[in-house]
C-alpha cells in the first residue's frame, strides 16, 4: 500500500477520528487481521460482544465496517489502514474470510447493476419538452437579472455594501426559481465579496462582469460553438447527466491527487479533488458532495497516485471530471511540468481568449522559490519572474520551512495574478501545504 | 492598470452620472469599444457592462509575472546536526495531536540528547508551540536547528529561536527569556549568574530585581553575601526583604552568625544529677540573656509570641532556631544529629522547638539532617521530603501516603525523576477514588514522571464502586496512550 501515514490521516472526516484511528493502530485492538493485494480486513474488539468487522478495498480505496458510527471512514477503517501501513508484516493471513469476499462480490454486483440501469432507454420527447420549459424559465429569469444588473450600474456600486444580504439573496432565489442555480451561485458570490477589504470594488465588478458575460453568452448561444455552449450551460446551472458522461470515452491515466479542499455548507460537504494526469499531462477537478453522516463514493488523499479512467465534462478547456473507473492505486510516476510563470500566463491568455468566464485552475510549476517583496510573499521562478501568493497565511510557513530558500517543484491553484501553493515535492515526496 | 481604475470609478458613481470615455480605456480596445457604442439596441448601462466585460478579459489575458532580478531570499544555512528518524517524527506528530506539553518536552529532550533535529515540515508547528509555551523555547530552538533559526527571522513571534548565546539572551531577551536563562545559569554556573545580575542591577526596576532575587536562591553560597548585603540596603521594601531572606539562608552570613551567638547564650545543655545524685542526665535550658540587642528585632525576629503554647522568650528562641543551620547544634552540643534530635525530643520545651529545627533543615537544605530527622523524629515532616535521597523519598512517601495523600502528590509532581511503580500505584489508587479532583490533564502534565511498567498495575488500581470503576477504565486507556507515546519516543531515539 503506497500510502504514508499523513495521507491516511487526510482521509479522516474530523480530528476526533484521526485521534481514535491512531489509538486503534495497535495490535492489541484487533482480534484478527489479514491482507492481500486487493483487500485489507480486520476484526476490532469494540464495546459490544461481537467484534466489528472492518474491510478496505485497496484497489478502489473503499471502506466498510460493521460498527454503528456515522462517520466515514470510521475510526476502525482508519486504524486498520494505519496499523497496516506501520506493521505490514503482522498481516500474515492472505485468504480473505467469507464476510470479506461477500462484500467484494456485492461491490462488483453493484457496479454491474449501475451499468444495466444506465442502459435503460430515455423518453426523448418528454425530455425535450422539459428542456424547452426550462429554457423559457431561464430566459425570463435572465431578463430580470439583466434589469437588476443595469439598475446597479445606473445607480453606481458605491452604496452596494449597505444593501445587505437580502438584496443579493432575493435575486439568487429568483434565479433558483428560474432553474438557473449556477447564476444564483454567481449572485451569492457577488454578495459574499468582502466589502470591508480594500479594493472590494474591483472584485465586485469582476463578478458583475462575469454574470453579464454568462447571460449574454446564453442569450447568444446560437452563435457559439458546442463546447462554449456547454460551458455557458454549466455556468447557468444545467447539470450534466453522469450516465451520459460515463458512456463517453474517458482518459485513462495515473492521476496524482494534488489537493483535496473541503467546504461544509449546512449539512453538505463539497470535496474538491484536484488531480493531475501524469501521462496525459491533463488536470482534473473531481467534485464530491457528501451529505452529513453518509460516506462518499471516492476516497482520495493528496499525494496518492490513482490508476483511473476519468470522463471530463464537455468544455472548451475540460477540467471538471468524474471517475469512470478506478482500478488501482499506484506509486509515484514520472511527469512533465510547467517550466516557468511565462508558460503559465501564456496558457492563461489562451484560455481567456476561449473562455472569458472561468474558475481557478491547477498548475505544477518547476523550481519556484518563495520570496518577500513589498511586504508580501511571492513565488519566483528561475527567470526571476514572480507571482503573488494567494491566502499566504495558510501555507507560507510550511512552504518556507520545506523550501529553506531553495527552489522546489510546486503545485499551485489560481488564476490571473494570484496563486495558492497546495503542495511541493520535498526530497521526491509530495507534501501538501 | 489605470483603465481598470477608470472602469471602477465610473461604476462607483453610476452611469446615470457619468459614462466612461474612450480616452479612459486602452487603445487596443478602441475598435471593440466603438462597436459597442454604435449598438443602438442596448442602453448605456449595458454598453458599460459590455465595456467592463471586455476590459476584464483584456486585463486577465494580459497578466504578466512581475520581473524582479534583485529580489532574492538568502537560503537557510546547511544543518550541522542530523535529522531524527521517520519513526521519531511520527511519534512527534502523534504527541502534537495529544496536546501534551510534557510529552513534547520529553521528545525534544531526547532529540537534544541525541543531537538530532526535527524535519523541516514540523518546524512551524514547533515554533508556534514555543511561542505559546515559554518553557519549551530553548529546546525548540535547539531541535529546529539552522532552518528554524532562519525561519524565525520572518515571524517576530518566533524570534526566541534566533540562535543567541546565553549572555546575549540575558542582555537582550524578553523578561521571561532572561528569567529562564538566569535560572539555568544559576544552576550551571552560580557565580557567572551573580556577575550578570551585578552588571545590570542598576538598570533593573524593583519588580525585576525581586524576581531575579527569587531565582537567586538556587545554589546560594557564601560568595553571594557581599552582593546580597548591598541589595539589602535597596530602597524597595520588596527587594530588601528578598535580599535579607536570602542572606538568612547562608550559614556564614553576618545575620545568621549573630543568631547563632544569641542561641549560644540562650540554649544550654547542662548535666544535672538524678536519682539522688547516683546518676546524671543532660537537660536543656532555654533562657534569653538578660540584655538582648534590640536591633535583632529589625531583622525579622518578632518580639511577642503569636502562639499561646510559647512564651515571648520561647518564641524568640524558636525563631532563632529556625534561622540557623541545624549543624550549629552539633558544634554547640558537641554531639551528632541523632543525639541532638533525642535531646530536643526528650525536653518539654525542646519538643516544641522541633518544628523550628525542621524548618532550619529545609531552609539550609541540610540533607544529612533531613535524613536524620526523618528517621529519628516522632513526627513525619513533609517539608523534609525534597532533601532526602530518592530512595528515602520513595520510602517515606509510600509509608505516609495514606496519612498525607494530597501533600505527597503535591510533592511528587515537583520531582524530576520518574516515580517508582509502588508510589505511582498509591497515587493512582487515590486518584481512582477521587476522579473529580484529578482531570485527564493531570496525567498529560505529569506523564514524564509516570513509569511505563505501571501499565501492568492499572487494573489493580480500580476502585470497587461501579461508577468509579467505569471512569477509571476510561482514564486507564488514556494513561496507556500517553505511556505508549513516551515509550515510543524512547524507542525511536534509541533503536
């Protein structure tokens, strides 16, 4: 198993699980245990009379445990994995017991069922009718949004900070009613600008211009090529059928998990997994939405190499993807990276020409050094060209400690003129920041 | 990007009042902007939104990295020591997640002893721990090596790690750092510490002086007399009292000598005939000289008794006995400690003076007397425990544990050496019975004193009461976790 202890702990849903998992990484806690190339299993003595049965699919990194915990993975799963990473030689049994093989075969059956469900025919006429009705709703919503934008521009943005939450939320809700949840999020994004920070006006205008570009793009979509139309539809909030995506040919590669960012809103955790295809030299963003108390389908941890086929959402510059199949976890693979900031900005300029509205993207850039200039931290390349660090308080100290003022290959996420470092290669090992 | 500022300025006041003009925009956009302006299908607000969207894209597409040849970062110098093993690093991570400062200190001590460094990735968290817990600072600075020193230049909260010499720290450190380094130097080289203090004495304020004098008690000796005598003439009452208090701890100090002279006249050992002159016995006589120098009462000796059991004269003698080294009695009576103790115990007034002898023993840190008093006194005196050899400390702590559990625990936690299994067991049995008086932090705080073999005895400490039993079972799990981390630390540095 090519996981470091830190990578295993990064799978934990919270700090308490990490602690409990560590406590369980101890031979005295396990009544039985075993492992082979495919699966890892163990029976943990809990407070009940029967030990909990814990099993981990090592190929697709999936957990199952008979304990009543709602956390995922539970402390037993984490503990077993940590125990295995520390003392592999103690796992002498290689023949999986019945409860393990049963679980594995059920997983395979489930996958097959999914495929058969995907093959069910769709009522195309009804679907087209629904689409038409939705388009009408969206067009009506866009007309209202256009008026709202123009109203702001006519009166000026000076007093926007005084408008309050409701001003944005009401229009966002209107967009939800118009079945344009993407636009609703963009409006909320404008309302979420930090009006107390210096330069809020620029960030706010960026967001207004982006909303305007999307609604104009949607209004004039007939003049756009198919991928551009798809990008606009995504911004509006059209969902893409995952079944349809899975039918498309994907890209099979050894993907390196660069970063996992989790944001919890209400009871839903959104996991943003940033991946890099070591052979295809493509970057991917795999989103996972986890409802509190339920486990996610994917178990990625930064620094992990995953052998998988990814299907990308259609776009001018495809980035968002889903995992079509995941076959194994690999160890480190060789790959190429951006040479300097010039290459990054050239790529960004190219993207700007094709996609005027876009989110941050990841880049792996070689040999960057953190440097201080004008009381701010920057990342300097070998040509002495530099970009400013985004969210520097989050990563600067670990970055500086690992770098010691020496250049390092670095994974960053950002756009325009600010980039957040998310990982570095320190002595050939990927370390997250 | 002046054009973007112009867009913002227009947006701020609104298109109702102002529209952006061509000369406020880059010439590269002129053609596109004129197309927008010519579009009569849209109003000025939309025209502005289109111009703003165009300018936004122009801005984003034209981003160039900042080229600064002169901006450099001086790299961290190479380390002179080796890094700790991966297993030691893993234990450190586990310790950090337990938030146990003593365990962290224990880990750092092992690393320091082996001249090993922490890996760079954990340096920021260690420096942050050092910034929060001052007592860790020196160890953190040592274990973070050159990289830690280099890193701390960028964060003023971490400046404690700057590799300064002890003397530099004394001269330029924070008050806390100065006190720490002064304490350490007083332990390792008391005269150097005294010289340092003398050099800066005039510049220190009264509170700082008093704080340093408090530390000065460590390794106090005859060589300190002249400095303390000059300090005892300070204006500040606090400093004066502290200096006089310290002088009273030095047997050769003038004030102690004075007390001894008074006692020589006040306490006599006389041979008296007994059994109608057939035999004789030694009798203690306590009487103050007819004239006593009134100045003695300005040195902290009270004239009137505040205890009904003592007459005024007895009380003065009691205070004098308390203030002279117990060894004085050996020369005064020409007898060994055991005989002196017997003489005092057999006499009715002498018996009352026993606590004064004990205080004097503790005051002058007379280990031989502490040992004799513990063995031959009818009463056990807690204050003597720290002066006894570890084995005797253990013996008396266990012997009198049932009588003074809280006092013995209070003393035990101040020890620097690990407790014996027997003492630990006694302490744990007491804690298991009184779980509300001892939280988990007790074990985390004193884990450095808890011996690993106690794991086998934890079950035997279980109290009979059902509700206490469950609590102790949970506490035991926690103790095992802490001990495991301690053992893993030792193993990681000794494998």
